[in-house]
C-alpha cells in the first residue's frame, strides 16, 4: 500500500511538472508565431458558429470563469468544506488564490497580445495579456477540484466506474469555456490550450501538495 501511495504522489508531481513545461513550451511557440496558421483557422470557424445554441451556452458559461464569480464560488465551497470538517478546505483556498497569481505571472512573462479588438485592462489598469487564458485555467482547477472532492464521497470499489463521468464533465466544461473565450474575441486557441495546460499543472500540484501534507511520502 505504501508503494502504491508513493506512485500516486509521484505521479501527481510528474503530471504537474510535465503540464507546466508544456504550457511554457507552447508559450514560446506562440511567441515566435509558430501557431498563427492554426490559431487563425480555428478562430474563424468558432467565430462563424458563435451565434448558434452552442455559442450561446458557451457565452453564458463564460461568466462563471470571471474573476469575482470564481473567487466567490471557490471560497463558498471551501467554507462549506471547512464547516463540514473536510481537510480539503485548505486546498480550495490555496488553489483559488494561487492559480490566478501563477497565470498572471506567465502572462506578464510572455506579454502576448490578445486578438484584434480584444484588448482589456487588468485590475491595475495595465494591459491584460492573452497567454495563457486565465478563464480556462480557473475552469480546469475549479471543475477538477469539484470532481476530486466528489470522488472521495464515492465508495472505493465504484470509483473506477464513476470517474469517467466526472472526467467528461470537466472536459465539457473546459471546452465550453475555451469556445466562449475564442468566440468573444478575447483569446486565440493557443491561449486556451495554454490555460488548460496551466490548469492541469496547478491542479496536479495541489493534489501532490495535499497528499504530502496528509503524510504520504
């Protein structure tokens, strides 16, 4: 059992490192314009279909990824877990606060512009850069943590059967957020992919840290 726990903890660490490196590597490719052709093609297809029902659903879902709703949802869930005596409450607070900090640092490091007409200002009045998408990173962390907490409530023998359903919900939620951000003209597809990679990296890191704190080597 101890060996299996070590593998799980180590696996989370490897996933976190690999996803973060992939996010940074993709950022370099975007910076040298290596993704321009794909970005343009995918963006045109999504913008052309953004008035469909799927586009409207995605645009509605996008609101949940805004900074204020994200903080409120995360803290409310964290508070509920704390009141119920769940040790994962601290993980929620940690993830909610730090995921955006990491995304902001990477944005500043690459300083890549948004699509034409998609210029925004950050909280301090400066330019809000495109890569990676903070909305998508938040969605991965939020839905991933919800799925993780939810699985803890499922009997161990049933988890292999329930986990795919949770994973599908996460994938659909992240995909809708990505479509919404591209359709709104705020991000390129590469920004969305970078945000997803960052979200996976941060989610895996939080899971690794949680297991370390709970005493698994």
